[in-house]
C-alpha cells in the first residue's frame, strides 16, 4: 500500500521551531519531487515549498522563505520540513505530497 505518514506537528509558541516528517511506504520517493502545502482554518490549501527529486533543489512560498527549509533522505524514504521562527499565521494543517499521493496532514498550532 502506497502511503505517506506524517509526524512532528504540535503546539508551539511564536518564535519556536518544529520539524515535520513525511515517511513514504510502498514506493520509493527517489527521483520524485516532494511538495509541502498547508491549509489554515477557513482558507484554501496553499503551497509552502517543494524539493526536487533529481538535484535536491528547493523552492518556497514568499511567506516562508528564509524560515522554512525542506530536505529529504531518500535512503530513509522520508522528507522533512524544518520550520523556524514560527508565527501565529503559520498555524495550519500541513500536508506532504509525492507521486500525486497526499499525506493525511499534521496540525501545527503557533500561539502568540
């Protein structure tokens, strides 16, 4: 069964850091782009960032540049979203996506 299992969310204070993980099973992520999205209450799902499966290059939404960093470990079949200097507006459910398959999401709540 192909699936993405997410972990690492939680409740933190503004300025804290958090690292989300996206562990794939049933299929290798090697060579595939991994994307991260988030959806805040009452808002549409928005792009956070992505990491290439070929050269590891990354791109980010302007709102998270210089604060969020995406990485991957293909040997572990896992991707990561490192979130630093968190703000209350980062509160959302965060999703990873690979091969068109979405993780179930993990809640991140930032208190101010």
